[in-house]
C-alpha cells in the first residue's frame, strides 16, 4: 500500500521536527536525576541514602555522588535487589514485574536485573526516538510499507513462585508488545514464544516467503545464521531475492565489523546498518545519523549517566574501578576519551557500573561507541589489551589472510611450566598454521605495552581455529543460543578450559 508508506514517513518527519530536544544536555541530565530521586525517595534505598535531603541540596549532582556509593552488580544484588523478589519499595516503588536474566559474562552465574513498568516505558521511548531519527536518512517510502523482523530471545517467560516473570530482556520486551504491533512486527508473538531456538528459527524460515521484511534487528551472529538458513531452505542466492525491500539492519550486542563481509555476501545491494546499545540495564544509545555507526546517548529518556575515566584516574591495572575514582558529568567528557559508564534508572539501579567502556565520538549531539568491557581488558601480565585493540588486530589478520573471523575468545592461562600464555580461539575457516605468530606480530606493532609484556612475563601465544558450526554447538551447550547474551571475548581461565575441552572432546561415531 504505497499511500501507507507515504503517510508513515510523513508522520515520522513531522514528529522529528516537533520533538526536537530543546534542553541542554547538562540541564536534561540534572532533571532526569531529580525526577528519579523524587520517585524513589520513599523506598528503602531512598531513605537509607537520604534522597529527600539530596533533593533539597543546592548542588544536586555533587550531593548525590557524596551520599550514594558506586555499585557493581554483585554489590547491588546482595544488598538490595535480592530483597525485591519478596518485598516492595526496595530500590524503586512497588515490586518489579520482571527480572531480566543477563549473560553473566564476567562471573560464573547469570545476572538478574529488575525490570519495572516505568523502565519498559523508557525503552519504548528510546525506541521511538530511534524511529523518529529515520527522518534524517533518505529511505524510500517502500521501507515504511514493509515489516520489521526482530530476532529476539524467547518471549515465553518463566513464572516465578514470587509472582514475577523472568527471561532475557529482548524476550521481555517482545512479550510486552501491544497487540497492534502485529501489523508490522514479525515473526509475531506466537513464533517468538517458542522456547527452543532452533525450532523458533525453523518456524521463521518456513514463514519467510509470506512476509515483506524491510528491517531486521538482532545480534549479528544469530541473524546471519537465520538468513543463511532462509537462503538454503528456499534455494536463493541473496536475501533480497525473497525480501526485495530489506534496507535496514539494526545491530547490537557485539561489534558488527567482523560480520560486515558475510552480510554483504548474502545481499544483492547495500543495506544501512544501525547500531544499538540495548542492554538489560536499559536502551542506552542508538545510531541517529547517516554515515556513522556512532550512537546517540539517551540523555532525555529516564536515565542519569556518569562517566569514570578509563585511565589511572578511574581504574586500576586490571580495569577495575578504584575505591574513589574520578567521576565526570555529561558536561565534562571529551571527544576521543574512554569512560566506564555509570547508570541510574527507574529500574532501581543507582550509580550502577554496567561494566561497559565507551568513547565519545562527538559532543553535539553526544554520540558514543562501545570500545569494550572493563572485564574484557586483558592485562594479567601487563599486556593492556582492550577489546577494541584486539578487534582491530583480528580484522587486520582476517584481511591479510583473505578470510572472515566472526568471533574470537582469548584468555591468559598457564602452560605446563607455570608460565603465562595467551590462548586464542578463532571462529573461522582459516588454516591454523602460522596464525599465532602473525597475530602476535600485529599486537606487538599496535600496542607497546603488549610488546613489553611479550618480552617479559607473557611467554607465548597459542591459536586454535574452530568452525562456525562447532561454535554454534558450543553456544547451544552453554545455553546462550539466540538471546541477547554472547560468549565473552576475554575469558577467565576456567571458561577457556571448558571451551578447549569441548573442542577436543571425542566425536560420536
């Protein structure tokens, strides 16, 4: 229906103009904090930390920082969130209806983040702003006539004895879609509620010819696997042979660049790739301008942000926050500098260290890129390898070898002599011979600290290569398939040992 596409596009254009943000970022952020404190002042957390007095202060932000400590997940859960399953008004008014299960990539077990009704509203608000930002892209009317395919985790949530439901954040979001979303949302709630990931994807593959998909959202590895299954089942050369209006892919969860070449190989024509920063803790940022994958920080949507410099002022040599780190506001950040992100939200997160490291790409508007996780900072023997530096080395290695490397895992482990080595596992069809030396050389060239470590305590590098199929099997065994979770790039030695054991297991005859 061409007229529908024109109407939708016109509505987005008008809304984008009417909703242009007028508040200065600093004013907006202070207003967000004031509103959060006002709503939570009568909770147990609010009373304990004196929210009522903070609100009376002449310097709201400074007093907030003085009275409320920084929390990581373990601290927040042990002291506060664990009580919300049984009691109301702990860190936010009432009791949360949902708990989001996160991957637990930095620990041994999954995290459980409270999800409130107000929090779900903020996520929808950021999503609406992202849609309105399409006003700045030169998309044809056919995009707005088509449907959106979201490859989420299962929308079938687990009901807890305490009355709340839990699942991964994407499944919680889908389960709360209003019925009218069925006009454009695919695969629809019925398929999205299939618990088994393979069954869910097979249902999508079967229905694919009946849909007119213009945009797809999901983690690159699983979206790519789904698209390849569609091509195989329906004997197609490119995804545009079945969905000619496919024009936009909203990525998220992992860095997209290691997947770009594989996506281009199954597309007949270029698509626009947008990045999203959508975590269990919030819909934090989104791409809003053509020509970049930097993401606009959601400064006006119910979140209050703080920034800890990712250097000696804020973190120690292992990438962990210092006891009294320097903390900056939105008016103090600089372009090109990295920061550990702190978040306060209407889910009852207060000065919460998500664990992500971001870098500002611009300040008008405030746009960021995720450069890694604090725990993905590999520095056991002084190598000081950030996720971004490792990503760059892997991309350079792939280019030199003429192959793609979609995923990698690395850990600092001890060899038989008790010496530290870096154990790498690459997901690719590369021949493993000589890769360790080549990767080692690229990292030495790019990072002087790594070169120094290699001359001292870091005694070797080992590289194993596994197929995409074996990696998929490992994710299935690890129960990480098809949701918003992913295997950490920097692993603890114990987890790497599990992966190596899985790789070397005897195959069934």
